[in-house]
């Protein structure tokens, strides 16, 4: 009779047919659900694909965003070398540049203002790409995406944390250049700080984005020649963009670093806020926002 009962159970007679799909024939106990068994439900009865899809559609929550930013800042606080790279390297580069042009202060004024926007972008790109990739490869991002945390909260938290460091970095570099190294600009030093901060945020956004395409920290560094160096050559730092070949000039018109350098030059030459300066600032800010959105799109769970 027991065999008949078991057989009836095995064939689904008198029982829910769905129970048969999750019963281990050796122990007659519910078997764990795997990704290959049923992609729709998990052991808690939740919709697996729906949960993953909802992670990208959850609205931005300030508390979760702030918690993510605080976690990133705490982790960076345990790495003093990274903090030193972020805060001191742009200042050291500006200091060296000042004494390279020790006999020509006007040359330092013209080049130093442009590099004041370039240095924060480069350093934030390097640090952000490596730090984010480290969290991807260690599984931290994977665990965060499995939690009730939206992609918008995650990417905004990273941007907020690195943006705070970018603000501090830009303030130190701008203060050193203007008040310690004698950088002479016609416009306000606060406008220099604004452009430098936006450049640093742009570097943060680019770093978050490219970290999705690197498998190791070495590969993340290799993206610098592909992403940063072409912009550095075509931004107008070494030659005026109108003097370039028409093809290169057209390419430079779509590179955000070109507008960062143009914005710095506007502050250098004009005492008031010009329409060109407003355009340059808006373009850099829009590019940073666009790259952040693209970076959020790369945040996907790699395991079921």
C-alpha cells in the first residue's frame, strides 16, 4: 500500500502538480530551486526575474543613496594611499608646472588654468575605475544588487561619495594655484573651482562606466590611453582647436574635455560670466550626467 501511495504521489495523483517538480525522489523532501529548474520563482516564492528587473526601476531613495555613499567613503578611508593620490597629486603637478615656467609666469597662467581642469579629471578617472572594479571583482556589487537597492541608489551613492572627494580635491588644487602659486586669472576663482569640480565629477562618471568593461585593475588602467589621451591631445591644450585639421576639430567638438579647457580659458580671459562659459559648463555637466546613466545601465547581476 505504501508503494501505491508513493506512486500516487510521484505521479501527482491527489496532490498539487507543482509539488512534483520540487520533490527529491530519493528523500521525498522538497528539492532546492535552481536557476535551471524554474526561472520564475525562488525558494521564497518570489519572482526572480521580476526582482532583478525591479532593481533597475526602483525610484531613487535618499536614505539608501546616503548609506551607499557613506560605505564607499568608509572603505576609502582605510586606504590612505588612494586618498593621497586623489588630493595631493594634482597639487604636486601644479607645483612642478609652476617652476617649470619659473621664468615665464604668463605661460603658467595660460597652461596652468587649463591643467587645473585636466588633472582632477584624470586622477578621479583612475581612482574611480579601479575602486569600482575592485568591488565588482570582489562580489560586493553582486551582493548589493541582490538586496532591495535600486541601481539609481547605487550609482548615485558612488557618484556622491567620489563627488565629495572631487570637491575637496578641486578646492585644494584651485586654492594652491590661485593663492599660493600666483595663477593670474581675470575672472573669479570660484568659477575656476566650479569647472574643476565638474571635470572631477566627469572623471568619476567615466571611471564608473569603463569599470564595467575591464576584467582586472590592469585593464582598467589600460582604458586611460583609449578614453583620456585622445581628449588630452584634442582639447586645445597643445594647439588651438581651430588650427587643427578639420576632421580632428570636428572630433574635438564632441569631446567633453574640450569644453572643460574652453571653460577654464573663458575664466582666464573674461572678468564676467560669458555665454560661452555657460555653454561649456552645461556641456560638461550634461556629459557627466549622461555617462552616469550609462554607468547605471552596466550594473547587472552576473549570477542567478
